[in-house]
């Protein structure tokens, strides 16, 4: 493997494993939200309902996948002095495309995600994977890495969104979840609720990891 | 990495940046062109749905452009930047109401609303929020709260005797203190947002309602 330091131990253990590990690691062992704690802005801001969280997660996963593929394809063509600028250019392009695509899918969804779609550009998860992984690995591996990380991110966002919508809005995917006289915990929908929920999930996740 | 050992020349850097830039520009233009018709269709559909929501009982729609000196002319397509109102008719071609767009500052950002005015009842008969960034769970109750939306089933905007202004300007009062037909019952927990709606409606009806009432015959042709 190459001269990377961060993943040395991990890759050493992968030497004889199937490439599915490239995919699995993003879902669990190196989950971008619960383990790496990357990309907190959309995690806290757009996880107020399950639907918004899922849409945001999938949009980010798409951008991650496409930018990883392109960065990996061009990894021998981009001089290292201009690599960050090139990555940002590539990421921004796919984010702009996603912005148009979401508008074409549903006006309401675009209204709900609002400014956060454009902010995918500066999500450090995407630039992080481009710099740390895609620029050093083959296209196939980069795709698997992006899929794993993207779905791991979506999964984490969905965990937060589901809890916040159920408690804060009394519904799940817009369908009422509790009997009519349930008093919603409005704080869960507000920014503070994002921090509470994230802390709770980190607690559960780390407890499960320490046991296992 | 393949190129860490050799210093890349300026030409190579320029080549890669320009190359990627051109490719990206092409991708964006293609996506924009590809999705434009569908985005415009969806936006038009959303507006159409809103118009039907604010004028109860309407079946067909006509669009009227507001020209200089407040003259109204029917148009089939909306010219760019033109101010328009939408008239709704029932199956017998009778005017059911006029949908008017208005906007103003809310709590978080500009609120854009659409409301229906019925010249026969001289009242606002429907209300819909087109664009809002109000706080979820609090300010966005202006879109969902049933008690608040009930304000706009028959909100009095009757004209004064000289027909140039609305007699009682629409105003938001504290929750539960609505006494007159022109008052909007506010929402606890969405004080600023519900007050903003009252102000937007007050300003817009003062301007638009006398003009529409004066031109009532234009709609009925």
C-alpha cells in the first residue's frame, strides 16, 4: 500500500480480506458521524425530520460517490500543488448538479433542505475522502469507500432525524406516531435538540463498540 | 502518490485546472438544461395548486397583468417581471375570487404568501404560504395551525365609503382576543411570524383590494 499513515494498521489487516471491507468500514468501524465526527453542520441542521435527514444523506452520498470516482480517475493527472482547488471544483460541480436534480424531483423537498444543499461543498467528509482515500486508490476501491461512507453518513443522519421527528413532531415520515393528545417536545426540532440527540446516539454507539 | 517526487510545471497545473474547469462547466450546463423544463413545470404546478387552495370553489383560472395606471389586461403567459393577479371562476364562469401574491419580512427571512380575495363578500377567503424560512416547530405554525388558518376563511376587508381604501386595516391581535371580523387571531409561540402575516395582509389589501374592486367588471367579461 502507499505512504498513508492514518490507515496503515487498517490496511495491513485488510491485505487478505475481501474488498467488501472497504465498504463495511464506513458503515460501522469508521462511521463518518459516530466515529470520525465529520460533517457536523448538516448532521445537526437538517436532521429535524426523518425525510429531510434521508434526503440530505443520499444527496451527500451521491456527491461523495461521484467526486471520489472523478478524483480517483484523475489522481495521476492533477499536480499536487493544485489538488485541493481541483477537488473543490469537482465537488462543487456535483453539488450544483444535485441542487438542480432535487429541484426537479420535488419543490417541497428543495424548500425544506434549502441552503444546506449548497453547503455540501464544504462538508469536510467529502473533501476528506477525496484527499485521504480517492487520490491514492484505484477507482473500484474509491467507489466502495464512497458508498460505505455515504451510506454510513445517511444511516447516522437518519438515526438522528427519526428520533427528533418522533419526539419533536409526534410523527414518523409525516405519519402521526402517537395518540392525539401527545404533547410534542418542540425543543427536539430546534437546534438544541440536534445536540441532545447526537450526544445520545454517540453514547449508545460507543457503549456498543466498547462491549463488542 | 505518483507526482509527489517531481515538481509539476506551471503549464501542467494550468492544464489540469482549465481541463477540470471546462469539464465541470459542461456538466453543470447540461444538468441545468436537462432539468429546467421539469423544474419550471413543477413550480408552475405548485403555484396553480396554491391558487386553487386560496379561492374555494374555483374551477378555471385566468391570469391578469397589472399595467400602468392600475389597468388590468388578460394574458395567457406571464411576461418576465410583470405583476399579475389570478382570477378564479366556478363552472358557470362566475367570478369566485382573485388570488394575490404578497410578501414582507417574517421572523427569519422574507415571507411570500398568496391570498384569495372575493369582491362579492369583500373578504379574504383563503391563504397559503408560498415561501417561508420560519423556525420549524414554532414560526412555521403559520402554515399548519388550524386555528390560525381559520382566520382566513372570511377575513373582512370591506372598502370605506369612498372606495379608495379598506375601512379597517387587517391586523394581528394576541391569541384568543379576536373580536372583529378584520382581526387575525395570533399564535402563541409564533408571535412575530403571525404578526408579520397580519402586516403583510394589511399592507397588501390596502393597496390591491380597492384597485381590484374598481376593476371588477374586467374580471367578469
